[in-house]
């Protein structure tokens, strides 16, 4: 009897205190900025956890808590989005593009890289690219990226300060670097001017919650050894990422080999000490096994652009070998003048299929691996995996709600298979970046789609006229 | 003065008679079924004519006249569609699929062909495929194809009579053949039963305006030599097309070489006299130059399926060489269980990029050539170029109105570039097949999308349960 009464006392005490403990863990009156209720959460965390009928609470731009709707009981939310029947994935990460070039989309195609550049792109740029052009192109590209579920992108172009300004206004996350190169470009006429611009740019944006300013020397074949090292030094001094095109074409390999005693581009860059642990290299096609080890040694991030590489017949990056070595590999669209869109879903699909074909093994690069490249892999490639790339509490709230109900997705057996092989950009419904809803049910909230198109079409006429002169 | 008065008299006479001549050429009161006014017509005719601000008059399922809106003056139309600002292209042609397999979309991926077939597809088929399944899958596939602008497809599956019935009801054009094979399948348990089924099927459908019944032996490695020749004989007797998988995998080549004194599949098939001038062969990857000449000699049509071939790591069909030899080459999606959709726009885009990569030449397979493969090339592959594949008066009215105003298509410099590299399936607005509007402003008029999804999702549950037993 004594035992029974003790037990009852204990239960009474527990019944009294437990709710208080519960409230201690989850304050009943906690106010959050955004609550997403229902839907399947594809977290892309280390364990690749998938939460059916999940819920996400967002506060101060961060993911405060993920779990089940019942875990959010008692929370007050300034905004609630119901996602039942939909899939919630980390925002997609485009690790390599030149966003304003979307205004040159399809200006010329199906040409050798050199002919394409010298006959079409360079003249078109020389005659058209100014700050207003860059702003218009950036807005167009941002709108296309948001509508396709891209929440972070890595960019190299001119007037990058205007790109940063437009990107911040649109609420998109960007790793942005002014392209600096050894010949005059639309804004900076010398290497020195470009480098000084970059340093000012970094100082201006370095504490921004959305913009990560970068140092972006164009490529080993367009920037001298001395200037490459100056770029690296600026990156080291400012702790800004170091973004570059690397090992894209065999013409690049031949050029570097001729200039630098037979060394191949990656070999050469490592020998001169270019790489730091914030390097982000686009393409990386011309890379043998020893060179991949060099990249691994310096923890270089890689932006793999399968569709651009196919269209320009540049070759295929050794992605399965890169992943096996644990390299940081993400996906990129490259500029829309060469691709011809900013659609990351197609890059995921193409990557998964391309590496099966090239390896001759249909088990290569599974759907889950390909999807990882567009999310947490992209975050790793940008050295930002502590902040973005997966849905985990404490990370920035960059996420995308995807419809899984369209005809092209019916029926659904496997989440990753559907995300990679069946989902299209227009299945994206709602996009949240840094806790802010930038698209809701396919309506852009931070950009004016009709105005963007009107301005882009005016530039179309201007570009055509400029080239016919 | 005499000259002036003569001139005036002549002008008066001309002013009187000219309108009559005009009326004589174009009867003022002619009634047509459908008039499409405005828009840019990409005809894909021999001269690849493009008509800006065009017009198309349709009567009795055929294109009666194409030209300018002013050419249609005085016509009475039962229905008028305004297409200003849009692009009108021939309906896309999917030269190879297995439409009901869309119900197995993503059931398993990233596996060896044999493992995929024997562990997943064959068991799933054995436990689920009956006539009701085939009807449900066909409706789902047709809905996806129409929404993506496909107006004709070539199919091989089981219960093909039900597929034909559903296809006709949906108003879609099909070259349809019951898969006949040397082992028991869901409907026909023997080769003989399959062949007899095919003959009944051909007799039933041979005069249909939409359905072209075909003889469809599965492949050289699954049908004996004797049976292959029986299939050919039935094709010769009935004048039905002869559809087959051919030279898809290197395992097929090895199998045929072992069985038939070292002969490769195409060599073997030509030696036994299989090919007639109505043959349609899917894949054709394992084909050397001499074998392409054999296919050319027999005027064999080819269904190139780039995405399926990539995903299964089957290899790359030598398409540039095929086109150089004047072979009939179209594009196909293959079944959605292996691809995983029925989206021909992605096949066009992938084809254009893939052959650049494989050839190492970015000038290979231009956008215009790739787009031709999906239209007039597909019609040629199906031996139907007299009827479909281009917008020309006298041809069947199979055409698609495409929006060119979405963000992903802005700005637009080159029509073919945009159609190949920038247009997505959801840019298709309106679809006309055999003069009938089957989708108007993205609303399906012959199929019930919600009912289709409901039934497909019920099959999803049934399939999962059947495989877990």
C-alpha cells in the first residue's frame, strides 16, 4: 500500500510539473515569423531524413524548429503557409552563372566557343552592357531563378555592385564577384581598376545578410600569373571567396601548357599557390586523378555545368570521381547566353543521366546523389554548408515548396526519383529565402514580372539594332 | 494624252475586275471548321518557311490554306483561335514509347537494364497489367503528351486495342502495335495468339483517321528468326508498319552475334530479309557505318531516344551520321518508367546538346535540325511525311500553339534556338489534332485531368501493395 500511495503521489507531482517542463521546452506564446504546416520535408541533412506531414518554424531569417505540426502547438505565427500534399526541399543552389547575360539568351548558338565569343558575345557586350543593362538582366534572371526554386546563386559579371543591389532588393542570396580580367571590360578598363573595384565592393557588402562578395579573376588563360596571385591575396586579406573558371576547355589546357612548361591548368594553379580554402572553380573538366587530389587538398569547391559543357562540346567533368574523393561539387547553369536558361531542375536531370552515359553504368550518380549536388552539395561548393543547403534548425531559412501533383509527376513512387527525373521548374509553388517569402503560389512578391519583360523586350530591339550596325 | 487616257481606261477595267479575280480564287462564303489568326507559323516545310503574322484555315481535319490573315478574308469559321504573339508549330511526334508504363513512372531507377527489368518491371507488369490498367495508363500518358504538344505517338505495349480505343477517344494520332514476343505477356500467352491478335487489330483499325495499326515484334533478341519473318509477312500482307526495338544494347549485339555466326543485329536482320519499307526501329545505337547504309537501303525509320539511352547507359545513336545519309530520324521518349516522362521538348534539347558533346563539335545538330527531328523528321521516321510533320495545305491539321512570352523565353532572338533550348512543355497553350482542338489555353478538352490523376493514384497504391507481397 505504501508503494501504491508513493506511486500515486509521484504521478500527481508529475501531472502537475510535466506541462511546465513542456512549456519550458516550448514556450506556449512564442511568436515566429513564418510557419509552414504539412507537406513532406526532404531535409537533405546528414542522415537524409524525410519528415512526412512535417512543419517548419522560421524566425529572424533562420529555421527555428522542424518537426511535426504538433511540435509547433502554441506558437503564434505572423504568417502561415499550408503545404499539405506538397514537398518542401532546401532552396536550389546555382553555383555558376553570369546572370545579366540572360538578355543575350539565344543571340547565337551552335558555334565554336571562340567564334561565339568573338563574333557575337564580345561585340554584343561592348555595344550594350552598361549599368542599366546589368540591372535589367539581373532582374530578369532573378525572376527566372526564383520561379525555378533557386535561392542562392554564384555570379561573375560586370557592374557587380548593381547586381548585388538588385539581388538584395529581390531578396535572393548571392555569392557575387566582379569579373576581373587582363583586358578592358564595360566597367573597369584595367586590371588595377577591377581589383580596386573588387576591394571596395567587398568592403561595402561584407556584412550583408544575403550578399557574399567575392574576388572573381576570370580564368587562368585570361589573367596573368602575377594578377592571379593579387586576386588570391585580396581573397586572403578580406576572407572573401575566390571564384574562377578553371579547366573548362582543352584549348585552355594547351595554352597553359605552352606558356608554363607543359603544366596543365590545375597543376599550374596549385604550383603558383593560387588555391585557398575559399576557392570556387567553375567547370573543372580537364582534370585527371592527380589533379582532383590537388583540388581536394585545398578543399576547392566545384561548379559543375553539365548542359553548358554539352552545348559547347567542352567535355564532361569527372563528377563521379570527384564525389568519390569527397570533393565539394555543386551544379550550375552557366550564363543563359550559352545554355539557354537558368533552370536548375534540368541540370539535375541532365547530370544524373549524363554521368550514367559517360561511365557506361546506369547505377552511377543516383537520383539522391544528383539532388544532393543541387542542394547541400551546392552549399559545400560555395563553402556555405554551415548556413544553407539543408533544412535544419539553426540554418538560414532558404526553402522551396514543390507541387507533386502535376500530370508529369503522377503517380509518385520515390521522392528523389521524382525530384530529379520528373519535376519541372514550374512545379515550384512557393519560395522562401532567408525567411522571406519571395514567391507565393507562383506569384513573385519582390519583382514585377511584367515590367521585367517589357524592359527585356526593349533591350532585345536595342541589341538587334546594335549588331546590325 | 492618248497614252494617259488609255492608262486610265486600263486602271478602271482593272479596278472593276480585280476584286472578282480575288473572289474567284477565294470564294467569299467558304465555311471552314477552324481559323487560326495571327502568330508566327514555323511551317517546317521543305523551304523551312516561317510566316510572320500568319493564318491557317482548317477544314475536314486538313489544312485548307496557310498564309496571312488577309488571305482568309470572307471565310466563315465555326471556331476562331487568335494566336497573335504566339508561335504555331507542327504537332510534335513521339516516335517511341510504351504509353501505359507511365503508371510505373519512377518505380525504380538507376539500375542495370536486366536488374531493372527482372526485379521491378516484369514483376510489376505481371501483377498489375490488365485492360483497365492499360486504359488508365494510356489516358494519363495521353494527357501528359497533349499538354506537352505531342500530337502523334508510336507505341508498343499490351492490350493495344484498348490503347487504340483510348487514343481515338482523346483525339490523338497513334501508330500503335501490340508487342509480340516469344514469352507469355499479360494478354497473349503465345506468339501465335499475339500474331492473331495483331491481324484482328489491324483489320479493325486500318481505315481509322487517327489510328495506324502496326505489327510490333519486340526485338531481335526476344523473337525467334522464324517469328520475326512471320511478323514481316503480316506487315507485307496488310501494308501495316513494322515496329521493333533494334540495336539498343551491347548485350543484344553479343547475344545475336553468338546465336547467328558473329552477325551484328542490323546485319542479321537485313540478311534474313526482315526490313521492309515501312519499318520503324527504336534506338539504333549499335550501328556502324555499313549498317547505317543497310538501314538506308531499306528506308528504315529510326526512333532516337536520347534521354532513355543516357539513363540506361545504353550509348549514343550515331545521329549526325544518320542524318548525313538522309535516314529517317525522329525523337522518342521511350516509356515513362525509364525516362521518366513523356516530354518531347526535353528530348529535343537533350539531343541537340548530346550530339555536340559526343562529336566534340558544338556545330553538330543545330537547333533547326534538332527541331526538325521532332516534327517532319518524326513524320519521316513513321513513314507519314505525306500526312503530318509540317504545316502545309493538304496535310492533316496537327498543330501546336506555343507561348513565347514566359520569363524563360525572354528575350527572343532566334525561333529555332528558342524552340529547342528555351521552350518548356508548359509553354504549349493550344493543341489541334486532325483539325480538332484537344487542348485550348492549357485546358484539356477530351480528357478529364482530375479523374485521370485520381485513378492513377489508386493504381499507385495497388502497385505498391502488389510488390510488397
